C-alpha cells in the first residue's frame, strides 16, 4: 500500500499524455538550369491517428523524438521533374490536440486516420528560385492527449469511482482502500441490451486546488474537456484526504468539485451533469442522503455557512441524482438507465438544433434567390419610365 505523494506522481508519470517532438520537412531537390528542370518537393511530416496507439508507445518507439521527411529528388536529364521526397508519418492516438511551440493549435485528431500536416517540405529548385532548392519547414510540436469519452467520472479521491466503473462496465481498474487508487485514466464501456455502447472515463481524483495545478491538477482537468457529460461521484459520508486536511460533507464536496471545474474552465462546468451518491450501504447513509438532497434543493439556505472561496458562481444543477452502492450494486441499473437517457436526450436536442439551423439557412437562401429577379425588374421598369 502506497501513501507517499511523490511515489504516486512518479507512478502516474508512467502514463504519458503529452509529448514534445521535433519535426522537419524534407529539403527540395536541385533544379537543372541548362534544361529548365525542376527539383522534386521535399516530403511533408504528418501526424496520423491510429486507434491502438498510445503516446507512451510513440515515446518508446522513437526515443529521439525527431521526425524528418525525405528530400526531393534532383532534376536530371532522364527525369527533368524530380520526384517528391518521402513523407514522414507520426503515429498518434485518437484524441490528440497538436500545438506549436507557442501553444497555438495546429489541429486535432478526433477519429482514426485523421491527419494533420505539421511540417511542410521545401520547394524543389526551379527558375523562380534560381534552380536552388528550399529547405523544409522546421517545427517543434506538442501532442496533447485529451480522452474522448461520453461520460467523465468526477470526484475526489476515495469516492468509489474505480469501484463504480468496474460495476457498470467491463473495465477492471485497480481498486484499493487508499486515497489515490486511480493513477491514470481508465476507460470502460457500458453495454446495453440493444447493443448500444457508452464509453466512460474514470479520471485521476481531483484535490482542492487542482485548477492551479495542485496534485494531478491539469492532468485531470484537461481530460474532462472532451466528455459529453459529467458524472459526479461523492461519498454520502463526506470526504477527508488526510488527517491534516479538513473533513468535507457530501454537500461541501459537490460545491468544491463544481468550484474546481469552474475555475479551470467555465465551459467544462456548464456540461450536463448527473450525481451518483455512493456508499449507500454504510450505516446512517439514508439520513445523510436526505440531508444532502435538502441542501441541493435549497442551496441558498446553506451557502452562508461556507467560506466564499469555496462557493461556485453557480451551483451545479444535476439532471439526475441517484443513490448507489458500488459494493452491493444498489442503484447501478437505475444509474446506467439515467446515463443513457441523458445522453440520448442531449443528442436529440443537438439534432433538432442542427436541423432548425439547416432549415433556416435554406429559407434565407430561397428568400435571396427569389428576391434577385424582382430587384432586376424594378430597375428595368424605372428605366422604361
């Protein structure tokens, strides 16, 4: 059993979620001045998404982290136009954001075989360049992994997220009775009878101050960005990280989790959310659950009891609140149904909004096309007068 924070973070370091790479496009080939021959363009460097790839595999396979494309062929008598240099492809996992050295986003890989050009090859020598080739583009890039999942589990350490994931899906995460069970993201699939699959991500436990990168900080929060909805998991009895940190009730836990998300990114906090109140098998759990429900339904009656820095700008409104026990299985089926219902409802709303927008664009297009002949007639008639 490991309690030491430094050991935990070293273990978490085995999971790679960002890489810095050197890339360079190939140089162009030499031109042929006497016959006006044109050298081949240098090869390009691409980042290409592969489902079974991880950043750790990429790092292990290419420890130098240098990717250089091939040079363009020189122009010659037998081939006045030189052939293009060989492209270089960097295999990367789905869910990657590619940025340059200044943090500017170059592109994202959201599905298998998505590709992003990161370093262009130089032009071959030709008349405009005095038949001298140009060098390829040099670029430092960063690959930043943000997991793509339908649902992201949000909770402080020891809330029971790992146990819950193993209960609702086919994932087999490590489960132990010390605070930081989850040291790297775990993915599981909820399988429904009609073969619908929902991907759930259990992410490393937040701690207070995560928004300023305390603890696992941004390593956790950036993965929340791509999930469609959040599933808060709280211990009905409350939470205490260690004897040196304050005890937090279940209601305080919800407030603090909401505040951490809000301080990191308001858009993340605005995602649809459900609340699973875990460990309902414990003594006095029913009374504590009723107390929590009262606080969630009437938050303004209790917020004056807390420090202002703990209180989010807007309290979280949960679409469903489900009491569960990841140990006994109580409420698990209802939770799975609520997750499915919530995702389906939001998908329907998004489809409706999309179709309304398309219909509106069509109306505007038709209005413009019908009005054009009328305006021409008006001009013609005025000339006749």
